[in-house]
C-alpha cells in the first residue's frame, strides 16, 4: 500500500512535494517496538520507514519528523547532531504549515503547538501528545499511566507487575514472580491483572 493512504487526505499533496524536494524513498513497514519511524542514507539514497500501525495523525507527525532528518542531512551531512538545533529548526519549519485544523483535530493542534516549543528526539517522550494521539487509534489500549499506583498488571501477555511510584519520567514496577524492580514508560501498553 502506498504511504499516502496512511495520511490525512488533506496532507498528501504537501507531503509529496516535500518528499520530491529532498528525493527520499518512503516505505511503510510492520510495527517495530523500538521506533515509529527512521531515516537512513544508503549509497547516497535517502530512505524513510514508518510503522504501519500508526493512526493518520501519528503517521503524519512521524513522517514530518523523519523528513526533517532528510532535509537536515541533505544540508549538513553528518556534521550536526541528529536532533540538534539544526534539525529542530528544520522540523519546526516543516511542521508549521500543518499546525491547523485542516490537517489535525483541534486538540492535537494545541498539543503539537506545545510540543514544538522544544521538540524532542522522539514524540513518544511527550506524554500529553502521545495520550492525545492515542485517542485516534483504531484499537484502544490501556497504558500504565491509566491505572492507580498499587494496581497489578500484565505486560506482554506473560509477566505480572505491581505499579509503584513515578520517578522523573518512568514508573517503578515490581515483578510479582521475582520481586525485581523494573522501570516502565507511562505509555507502556498493559492489561489489568485479575
């Protein structure tokens, strides 16, 4: 399936113009647990891959994030940091035309405007943005942040944990079978236990 079918229809023409401008090959791939998308250069050809399980708004944001890498590399090669000030400036300029209700729902426009004040290496690190975007997923999941401290949960259909206190960005959780402590992202997909 062509990548454009994963985007909001209103964004396709602008995105195709950006892709043609930097001459990058975009492929949609099966979901990966460690990333939503990536940018690579192989034999002077630019490639972007995006996970196939993202909702249309998450897909658009991820694609713009990766396009910012392509434009940054095109201009600076590897002389700058991957998520340094040059990338942030380019990412902001690429996403700016999309920050309207023509491309995103009102709530996402608001969250994106806040996120773009100082975009991070991953939009996943912005809890408010990720929770806002998750409302538009086809399948709704429970995430660790949704349950109370002291609640038990199952992670990846096999291990049972108890949610403990939140540290700076992650929750401490104790595995019931081993009493070992692990750190979990607030956005870890879980199932309630019992």
